[in-house]
C-alpha cells in the first residue's frame, strides 16, 4: 500500500515579526500582502468571531512594508470602534440582489 504525501497549504497566514523576531500582534502576511485579524460581532447577533481584513494605504494600494501595515491596522481598529467595518458573514447572491433591485426599480 502506497503512503499518501502530507498535504500542505501554502497560502496560509503567517505571523509578521519585527527586526528582533518578536510577533507583531494581529498582523499577518500571505502571498506578500498584509492582513489584520480582528474580533468582530457576528451578523446574526451571537457572540464574536475572528475575521481577517486586507490592509490598504489611504490611497487604496496594498501595504508594501511593515510600517505601512501597522498604520493601516490602527486605522482599521479605529473604524471597528466607530462601527464602520464591512459586515462579516455571507453576502447576497447576485441573482437575489438583482431581482430585489429590479423589483424596487419597478415599484419605486
């Protein structure tokens, strides 16, 4: 019987470390992009869940270094406190959204 090789997931999030090899809290990297992992409230109202958000500069460009990523993480944390983060959970399917907006266009 042949042994199956162990599967590895190459696109997993890795912890970002500073120059002294210490972990930077809530900061991760995958495929050259930085992500912040924050605890957000569930959309159904039950408890909290961890969600990863891609970090962008104010111009909308992906962060290129750790300093930019730290600044973007702080902006993301303040937007969480102001409750302006994007909603977590599943989004509507396009067909559902299209039928509801078409119905609204006819009625409105």
